[in-house]
C-alpha cells in the first residue's frame, strides 16, 4: 500500500509517462509485494498500455506475488521467499544478496519455492539458487537463476529458463513448451531429467547459443554474478557443459535446430511491448541493451 500511495508513483501512472525510483525496507511478514501497484497500472492502462517506468528497490526479505499484466521494475537487495513473480506478465524482477551477506550466492538459496508460477511474461534474474518447482506452469517469462531444487520447469508451456547451477530431480516433468538451458559441471544432469516428454541435447544451433549467451550477459549486467562472469570469460569451454531441453513442440525452433539466418529472442519484451530479437552472430549495442534489457 505504501508503494501505491507514493506521490511519484501515482503521478507516473496517472500521466502514463516519466520515471520514478523509490526504495523500501521489507521483512518476511510482508506479503504480495508489488501486487497492488501492479493492479493500479493494469486498471489504468491494461496489459500493454503503460508507457512510464517505476523502479522499486527493496532491502530485506519478503514474498513477491503479482497478478498484474504490468509489472514495475522490482530489484530486492536481500532475499525473497516462495512464489516470487507468481502470475507475472511483464516488467522485471532482479534478486541479489546484500553486499555483506557473508555467503557465496551461487551456492546459497536466494528465492523460495514455486517462483514464476503461471508467469506469462517478464524477465527474472536471481543471483543465487531457487527452491523447488522453479517456473512451474511458466508460459512466457525469461528467467535466469544459479541452481534450483526438484521439479524445475514442471508443466512449463513457454518462455526460456537458464540454470547456471545444479538442479534436483524430475526436471521438465509435463513440460510441453518453452526451452531450458542447464549448466552441468558435475555430469549428473541427465540422471535428473524426466524424459517422458522432453528431449535433451547439447547446444547445437547458433541461434540457441546466441540466446543462451545473451541471457547470461544480461544476468551479469543486472546482478554482477560471479558465476555468470566466469562462464562468459571462458565461453568456448563452458558452453560445452550446457544441456538444452525442449518438448516436441519446440523441435523445429531455430534455437533447437540449426537453420539459415534466424532472429533469436533474448528477452520477454522491451518497455514499449515490442519483442526483443537479436540477429545470430551479432552483439547487443548499447542502444539495444537499454531498449531490450532495461
């Protein structure tokens, strides 16, 4: 409610233009963070009509739950609990640990279970591990985390998931759409995959490699992840450690199957609602980074 009552936030929503940045402390008794302001945006401008920008930074730990089509930018400095980004449709969530957290992010949980449950869009970056059922029923979000528990990508129907760390069992159970990329350092990933529907392969297409690399680059830009930096600095060696999973519906996707001159989707959407694509073999310019990543 404090976010919705902020004068700057109200003005940006009412004017449908401009930008506002605010910071709030939160704790683990706070629930459904950003859901109310997301509702304010959606009621005023619908799914795609919001042209302003709201940056909300948090310090602490809490639950994030969105029912809105128009998510603001919400980067928590700390950690989050279960259901981060539930029903997320747009905007961006970035979760990073506090500077003095005292633990290695890639080896520690930073968000809880069932993150991005039923998400239909938006971008998500977690500098750390997620809990169980990460991206369950995701149908459009583009998400990067540094490991997860059991049932990752369960019942997923769309979107893209990049895992920069180990995962639990039953990966891809009931997955009928979307693509997943999994960093397998210890050689155990295939034993954790539910192969009832999904197929698994190394990253064999130039489109798939471009999609994966650009999502990791964005993850590094947003979080400063040491794991992402290491992978990017040793790309030719580390790309060989990634597996790609996909259901039959994605078998003809250029990210899965090599094809002549294709565009690759590297983000859920740009601020104006247009999809973000990058030609294979090209690099993101500063302008593209600002439009598609921010």
